[in-house]
């Protein structure tokens, strides 16, 4: 076997097209650079990426993990379902003097041979694919025996997990068989997905602080302007002004409650994530 084999239905294609459009909306490059720039380097450090290794970053976006891996001298492939993000990634990579192979790819059906990579990473990327077991199977499949699998995933209990809970009542119904993205931030769920195909599984909860906005209202508008999932929820409710107003109110209440500072002109949101590392058996 060289690549995964799946049956693609019209429903599958429509779902993936919807996901691609979701992440192409807004400005994910800004989110990656302004809110979570430290996550990619942290994942690369945890995976101990070395010069000469073959690295695949799944759900790479604009290269938050792929670029730091390349800076270590690795040969890096950055894959994502949304190639519209690649231009920003290429520009950042060129500015930092590294070369990366950018490949359009579905995390649930990666177009790479078995055992192709020494290190396979995903930094808050693959967690958003709807079928978690398919993703886990693919991450394991393309990693060579003894190679490293590393992920950073938002936790259900953390800031991003609660952001999705806040938007949930206003969001379109999930597709059949889909699992909520923050489940990837649950240690037991990850262990079940990877199973006995890996050894040395380590999961550590850590936090970053998002302090980009001067007040909760400004931060709400930031998410509405830049973050694909938030844009999609507002678009879904756009024909009902009363529901949009309810969403605005719930969103602002959530951000006000979670703000960790009362300093005027500042906000501070602690966002918890699960750092996952394992070796393929």
C-alpha cells in the first residue's frame, strides 16, 4: 500500500469544499501571527526536529510549525485542505529564508506514501477535520516506524473550547459522524484514537496568553473579522438580525467573563492547549 484509499462521495466533496471555504474566509494569517505565534516553535521543540529529517505538517495553514521546522534544517512538507493560505505562508517562509513544499491535502486522506516522514506534526490544524479516527489513522500511516507524531490541540475546558461552546447554539448542525474539534484536546480521546500503534505517548496541558485586543468588544470584532469558524457562524445567522444580536451578546459576555485582567486598555485570555507527542511503534 502506498497511499490511503477511501471512497469519496458527493457529500464528502461538499463537506470538504465547505471546510476549505470556511478557513479561506477572514484572515487566518493574522490570527496565526498575532494570537498564537509561539505554538509552532513549541511543537517543533517538543518533537525535537533535527536537520535532515523529513517533516510533514498537517493542517499547516500559513506555516506556524512548518517554518520553524525548516529553520532547523529539516526537509518540510506543509499540507492543508485550504491552499488559499499558502501564499501568505510562502511569503513568510521566503522572508525567513527557508524552502517548504506546500501541498493541498485532506488530513483524512493524505496523498503520501506509508512510512514517508520522520516527524509528523499538526498545530491546531488537523483537529478541525470532522472524522477524528480517520485523521489519527493517517497521521500514524505516513510516519515511519520509530518516527515522531506531535500535535497541539485546543482543550474542551480552555478558552477556545469555550469559544466553540458559546457559538454552538448559533452554528449550523454538524455533519453526520463529526466529532467536535476540542475533543482532540482530551487526553483519553487522543489515547483511544492512536491506540497501541504508538509508544511513549505524552500529553501535557499548557497555556498561552492572548492579549492582542484593548477590550472584550474589540476582541469580539477581531474574531468576527478574522477567524473562519466565527465568520461561518455569523454568516449562518445573517438573515435573522435578532439571532445575530443574541450571538453578539453571548460572545461579548463570554469574552468579558474570560478576560483575565482589569487593567484599562488591556485584555488577557489564557488559552489552554494539549501538547501531544508519541512515537510510532
